[in-house]
């Protein structure tokens, strides 16, 4: 949750696109690990996290594009 909460002020508030991208990559890694660990316990829980994983991946792609073009 901390990584998720940090991304918004870094990206929108401070305009630190590079730091925001590092943050969102760490968030993606943590989320990927959570999905894999949840699959061991309950596959439904793992599947319920996949839309969030897709959304964060999309946001990371947008973040990277904006960082590289500015």
C-alpha cells in the first residue's frame, strides 16, 4: 500500500517521473509476488488481483512513456 500511496504524489505532485517509475516498478514486483503467493492459497484470490495488476502495468507503461518523452 505504501508503494501505491507514494506513486501519486511523486508523479502528479512533484512531477518526478523517473522516481515515480522506479516506485511503480517496485509496486509491480510486489504485486506480482502477491499474485503468485495468493495462487498457492486460493486461485480465486489470485484471479481477483489480475485486473489491478493489468491496471498498474498500464500505468507503468504510461509513466515510462511520459518520462522518456519529457
